[in-house]
C-alpha cells in the first residue's frame, strides 16, 4: 500500500469510529421519579384588587386569575404598599 492509501484509510477509520461514539450520545434520556414524589404545585397570577389600612395593619386583597376565591394578606405596618401581583397557589377543585 502506498502512503496516500494508508493515510486515507486512517482518515476513514477515524471518521467511522468518531461517528459511532458520538451517535450513542443522542440516545433518549430517562429521569427517575419515585412513586411517592410530591406533585409540583400549580401556580396562577393573583393581582391586587384592594389595599386597605386598618389601624396598625394593612390588608391586601388579591383576585385570582381564574376568578376563584380572593386571597388576603396582612402587613403589620400602617402605610405599607401591597405588591401589585404575585404567583399564588391554584385552588383545588
């Protein structure tokens, strides 16, 4: 065999081996999830509906995106500002 043929054979073998090695890296991945795993909590947006100072506390009333029951928060400061919106836990039906 000539030098050119040997060099070509080395190149072909190198490309073949590298393609076999990298081809196995694209296999489907599996993630282990135990049977007693806690389900991820579903969230929804709650937007400020009304802020009312009552004595030394501020009561913030939020409306759910799904129009369910309102969410209440109290802040123990008379002049506190309520958040305009936050992610609250979705109601269970």
